[in-house]
C-alpha cells in the first residue's frame, strides 16, 4: 500500500556487499547460519514439547523465545540470501511494509519475552516458596499475551509511520532487508516527526524491558549475596547466566543501531551491526540455553535414548 503521491512501487535491496567475489562465500556462510538457527530453534521447541520435565514457566517462555527467533529469522533471511545470487533483488512496496511489520512484531516480542523470563528468574530465586502460585499457568499466559500485544502495537506504530513516507525516484534500499533507518533515509518527505516516532517507539520497546530486567537482576543479585553457601550462590548464578548473555547480545546490538543518529552510525556500518540481533542472536539462543543448561542436556539425552531404543526394536 504505497503512500499517496509515492511514485515507487517496488524497492531494490542492495544486500550486504556489492563485491562479486564475496557473494557466493557469504551466501553459503549465511545459509549455514540460517540452517543452524532453524534446526536449533525447532529442535529446542520439539525437545521442550516432548519432555514433561520441561513443562515449567521457565521453559514455557524459552519455548516461545525459540518460536519467535525461528519466525523473525525466517521473515528476512531467505530474501537476504537471494541478494547474494540475484543481480537485482527486488521487493514490492507492499511486500516491504509486510516484511517490516513482521520483523518489528517478532523483534519487539523478543525484547518483552526476555523481560518476562527475567521476572520468572526473580520469582524463582527471590520467592521460591510461592513460585508455583506466582507463576501459575494463568499468569504465564497473561504475560505471554502482554508480550505479543506489545509486539503487535510496536509493529503497527513503526509500519504506519513508514507507510506515511513518500518515495520519489530512488528505490535502492541500502540494506539486506526493509529496515527503518534506510527507509527513512530513502524517503523524500522524511521529517523530524518520523524520526521522533521511531525514537519514542524504540525507547519504549527497549527501555521498558531493560528497566524490568535491570530491576529483576538487582533484586536477584541482592538475594544471591545473602546466600551463605558457595554451592547455593553458584546454582543461583548458573540459572541466570544464559539469560544474561542473551540479553546483552540482543539489547546491546539493537540499541547501538536504533538509538544512534545516522550521522553517528552510517548505514553501511549499521547494517553490519544489525547482523548481531538479526542473524547471530537467533542462532546462538538455542546453543546458549542448551549447552549451559543441565535440564535441557538431560532431556536431550533422554530423548536420544528413546530414539535409539525404538530403533533397536
């Protein structure tokens, strides 16, 4: 749905690089990343679904985190891979807005589900005696509903803001996907208001989860420091370490791209930094949570044992 008076009906995605010698190697590199992302996240979803021992609030949110990572990686990666093997990778104006909507929806949902996971860890460590009651199935579902409502609201705000832009003659997007900064730069009627809307939305989508996560971990740290046994402290830290790593990777790279003006972070550098939260984080999440989690590793061994047993029969 092109904006009124916009003469552009389709865009050309420039991709990561215009150097011919790098196209094929990068294609196979990112295809490998994408396959690891798909197998890792679908594998974790299947593992949690098949093992009743993982049917707890923590893994309920991890299940949804893997689902979100799978979806938002699939939103743009296939189109990105096409830019490495096609001379001109085009996308319709409506298709660009659709890609932007789903990308924003899943990325914003991820930021809020990470905050829900931080709250879950806070209750588990600071209020273990009432954990089952506090994190009841009803509460978990309400938290998840809030996650997706915030994702939908943010996606609608960003997409509506970009849909109001007018694109005159230039239709080359200096990115591997329809992202907000390159579209703002490409538009011929982009204004301070459009940039302000983006800044406010991103500040909410990143700020609210970061505040929630910071408060949760401040209370967790305070509680851990009151534990006298070394083993108790180590166990408490281990339950949070995977989540902390993911939070720093995701929010650090996202804030660096969206909360800095174009004059400070040029688009060519911005699209390289955006690889961290678009490609690297969805790929690493299942690896971080599986390799550093005893419950997941135990469930994996149990599932593989059942598969081997069935094969022998």
